[in-house]
C-alpha cells in the first residue's frame, strides 16, 4: 500500500529493513527514489529530529560518483525520512555470502571505489562511522571495472551520527558494528575520519579471506581483540597489499592512511593483482565457552526449475536480522580497562587449514567421538595384552623347574 512521505514523495513498497528503520521504493518529482523511514521511537525523539535538521546541509551537499546521494530530508508529523538515490543491483554483503570471498583484483577495485567516496566525505567534514559490506552497494547497471567488479557506492552516511545522540547513548555505550569498530571507539574516544579507514581495511580483509580479522564469538571478545591483538597474515597475496592492510589496521589512528591515499595506493596495485585467484583459507577457530548445540539438518535445495529470487533494487540498509551483531547501530557496553587488558595479547585467531572441521561443529564432534572410541578400543586392547602377559608370566613362574616345556608339533 502506497503512503505519502511529506508533500513530494510517495512510498510504494518495502525494499528492506534495518536497525534504524525501513527502506521503501518511492517516487518523487524527479523519478524513482529510495526512502529511508526512521523507526517510530527515533522519529519521536525531538533531540534527534533537531540533529537531523542540523545535518541536512552537510548530507545534501555530499555529491560523489561513489556515494549514494541524499536528495532530501523530510520531517512531517511522525515521519522522519532520508530520500536517497535509488541504486539497482546488490549489496556487497549479498555478493560476499554468495561467493564467500573475492579474487584480489575485484576486492581491491571495490574498496578503492569506497575509499574515493570516503575521501569526498571526509573533505566535507562527514565521517561515516559504519563502513561495512551491508552499506556498500554495487551498481549492476554501471560499467565493469578491474576484475569484473561493478561500481561500488557507499550509503547510510550520517545515520550513525544521528542515532548516537547524547540523550540516547551515554559515555558507557558504543554505537557501531563490532567486527568493524576501530580500537579508539572501543576505548571511548571520539570517532574521527580514521575510524572509517580502519573499518574499510577490515572490509578488504574480509573480501579476501571470507571472514573479518577480529570477529567471531561474543561481541565483548570482538571488542577486546580490536584493542589487544594484531592481525594474522593472509597467505597468497602480494606483500605490498598486505602491508597496506596492516597500516590501515594500525591501533594508532595517526598511523593509518587517509582515504585519498588509500584509494591511490590500491589502484596502483591493481595491475599486479590481475588474474590472481581467490585465496584458499578457512575461517579461524573460536574458543567456545560451551559446546554449541547440534547443527540443524541442512535445508532441502530448491526444486529444479524454481525461479530465482530477483532483486529489482537494493535497500539502503540491507539485511533482515535486527538482532545480528553485524547490524548497524548495535549498542554495546564499553569494556573497562581491566577487561581490555585481561585479553590475550599477541596475534589474533589464525585461519584454519582448508577442510579442517571447526571446533564445536557436527563434523568436529563426530571426529572427536571417533578419536575417543579409537583410543578406548586401543586402551582395552592394551589392558588385555598386559593382562595376558601377566597371566603368562605368572603361569611360567608356577611351572616346576623340572617340568617339560611344550614344543610346537612337527607335521
């Protein structure tokens, strides 16, 4: 059912839901648009609405080929909405889930596009604060770039800052997505442009490896790793690319590159990455506190000939799992200094050898049970052998010295 948003826009259908609100396919005076309607509890917060209006000029002035532009900000009764360009294609999270990891050339081309967009935003004084694959859109109607990559555009500018109002979050809270949070945010320092570089380097690592460098397990453990652990090297990528990732994942914000520098360096590396295959590494093991439940049976594959789900347009806040720790604007408690210091200092979780079962998985438990059964059988055999040897020795000791010994029969 269509609904009016202000006096100029009409929302026709829902494209997706995020933690901050719902994104609609809409129509405006100049054609199709994406309308991000904030949640009712956010829209009813007068302080947030005031910040929303204050940010209007900065957000409307942010124009770049690799940024999803904000066309209008609407405050109308109970509705608070951002009207944005409509991008037809898919989001980077969807592609990553489909392909698991990308070839280095395509991954670097996508991240270079995002870095260009961030450079324009930072020059305008805007910090994104929530860079992650869900907020990177791939324009399927644009020309293919290096490695067959579609043009990448960064979306959701300003939303994290709007949500992170003093009234809504105290100094003991963190707003963000755990896997991509820079160490200075975990330690309660202000979010400046360098936090976007850290998050983007995390995205690049994830595109190459299929997992984030410090993710996995409880969000508190993830936050601690960002502060206390160093990133594990990825085998199979050029050293110059790896050193670039390490520099942008530096714990000290001043040690990271600026967005414009990162974009330039990445594009310089593209010729050397042409033709390199995707890496062959598996996600590192977590240290589970308790054994996880049995994995549910695999779902049946779609019937042959069943129509594939088509995505006519991309939501500006992709994803339908509001409770996921990857979701935007997750509110977390800031760890105390002693909690951060209590973590294991050194290297973060090492990737597993391809094909090795993950601890706690059904494959891992089956293999462990087999090892226990094998050891038990071997132990019983050893006990039996020792018992037989002891019986033989005892029997031999009981035989009189002059008793004849048996000999094998000769045919």
